[in-house]
C-alpha cells in the first residue's frame, strides 16, 4: 500500500520523506490555506521534494476554468496529478486532462457509483473520504470495501486513494482490504511510529548500559 501525506506543510513533508515513508502528497485548498506564504511557491516546492505523485486541486467549478487551471498546475512538475471535484464538469475535465496525458485525482467521492463514474472517466485516483462519512454516522471503511469489490470485477487502472483518514486503525483496516493508497495527515503518520513498549524498552536498555559503564 502506498502512503501519501495529506498536507501542504513543507517541514512535515521533508521530515517523513527523509525517513523514506512517502510515495506521494495530496493537498487541497484548505490545507494550502493553513500554511504561511505563497501557495504557488509551496506547490512548486512540494513537487521538487517528492518523487511520487503530488495532487494539486483546482478551485474552478466549471469545465473551462478547471482545464486552464489543470494545465497550469501541471507546469509545476511532471509528477503533478490534477485534483478535480466529483461533479459533471469535474468528470469532463478528468476525461480531457487524461487524454492530454495529465493524470487526475477525482476528489470528494462518497459513494460506489461516484467512484465507478470517476474510473470510467479515466481517473488515475478516486478519493473516497472515509472520515467525513464516519462523522455523519455512515461507515467510511465499508465504502472502501465496496469500491474495491466493484473495481476488482473490471480492468480499471484507477487506484483507490483512501482519504479523510482520522486515526491509525483506519490505516490498518484500509491495508487489510488492500486499498492502493492511503493519504495521511502528519499527526496520524506520527502516531503510527510509536508504541509505549518501544519507549520503555529503549529506556531500559539505556539505563542498564549506563549502570554497567559506571560500575
Ligand atoms: C484528500 O485528498 C483530502 O485532502 C483529505 O483527505 C480530506 O480530509 P479531511 O476530511 O480530514 O479534511
């Protein structure tokens, strides 16, 4: 399973990339708006730091605006994947961008039917938002299972990118299903690193070593 980081924070991107953990990045307008400085500069920088796919989202809601933005976003790097919303205009832009060899991530997916349509439009990724479904009392992970089952019946090349991940259990469940990609907020990836027994074990090793060397 590929791990993407769901952030526009350069410090976090560099930190986890230096550990060899990142296969790509996803951003969105909200994540970019949280960071200081020029968003265009941040997007350019991210595409340079990361070898893998970097999703950059359009903010236009109609086809021609999405096309113009998508083509411009792609100029930031060959690894840019244009993110479009799951709307009729978004799917039309997905089809045209894909035909121009610009890969597309269809975002804000909340149903199997939406995922199916995004795949038909040629999306490289579909992004079901599981945490936001959980938030309204629906089962986000069940959606991943259902999309996985439907995609496995056909030859779609579209990958399932599990988005809106809230905690490490989401990651384990997505991996058990065999989802292609999870995109993680830095805080979730940080939590995955740690276990209290690792900390206790390390403290004990060091204390024993100190005792020995001072005896
Ligand atoms: C995915 O690409 C989105 O950026 C993200 O996962 C949204 O997550 P949220 O529901 O935590 O905002």
